[in-house]
C-alpha cells in the first residue's frame, strides 16, 4: 500500500501595508534573593573598611564585633571568645652593623611578614619598583628601600623575586612607621625611621654596609 507524504512548498511572503511588529525590551529584576545585596555589603565592609586585620590588632577586634552584630541581627546567638597566644615582639633594636660596636638601630617588624635572622650586605633599591632592582639582582643581599610610590608588600615581593633574603624600608618622614602587608608574605621585613634611614644611606655612599637583622623572639 503506497503512503502519500506531504511535501512543503516555499512561497514568497505576501507584501502588506502593515508596519513590522516592534519589540519592547522588558527589564526583569534579578535580585530575587533579599540577602544578596546585604551579603555583598558585608563583604565590602570587611574587605575595605575593616581591612587589614592583623592578629590581636584593633582592626581584628572591630571586624569581630562587626560580624557579631550582624549575626545577632539575623537572629543567631553570637559571642566573642577570649583565648591566649604567644604575641611576638614587633619592635626592638633589630638591626646591628656588622663589624661595629655602634648601638643597634631600632626597627619594627612589618605586620604580615615573619621573624628570623639575616646577616648580609645592604643594596639600595630606592622606591623598590621592578625597574629599581639592580641588573645583577639581589642574590644574597638585604634590600634597602624607601617608603612611598608602591605598597610595602610590593617592595618586599620585588626584592624577594630578585633574590634578596630580607628588606628594610625607611620612612620618608623622620618618625618611625608601623607598616602592614596587605596579605601574609613569609619574608623577613623591617621598617625604620626616616632619621635612621638617612644615616644608613649616608654610610652606604661611603662603601659597602652589612647589617644583621635579628627579629627572632
């Protein structure tokens, strides 16, 4: 028995005087989660207004209290719990000139760095940018940098990539400075006052200067 199969035929569209239909865009709100915007606001507050937050700092406490308050507002029971830990001394006479009986130079650990010791020659890297690094690199040296232009952590990372074992950053004002890395970076890093920085740089113009850094607890 034969089966008839219908074959479609193509015809030209019939011209009409009617205008082509227009399409109007409809804006649909995608903010279906009432907590989405609120969560974003919390993240921005923690990452911008309450950052950095180093251990046992006022910034860390402020962030903890912020989270406690927001958790309570959402109906949760939240409390801050105290605990003890060994707090490392972050300031002291950490820098000693090698082969000299001169008093040690006061320095401050840069928060987010590590404790340790190093005894090497100093190499001046100015602001500490990539183009400030000597062509021969910094292998086996302690980088000596000025504050400013780029973040402290960037100076330290540039020095480390060039082979330095540590970095000293001098303030661009006479007073000492408390510096903080944006993220933890395991690299021996100290900061000193502008006065001490000027004195060390003056010595470096007279010849090679080696120092011993000793931030160990």
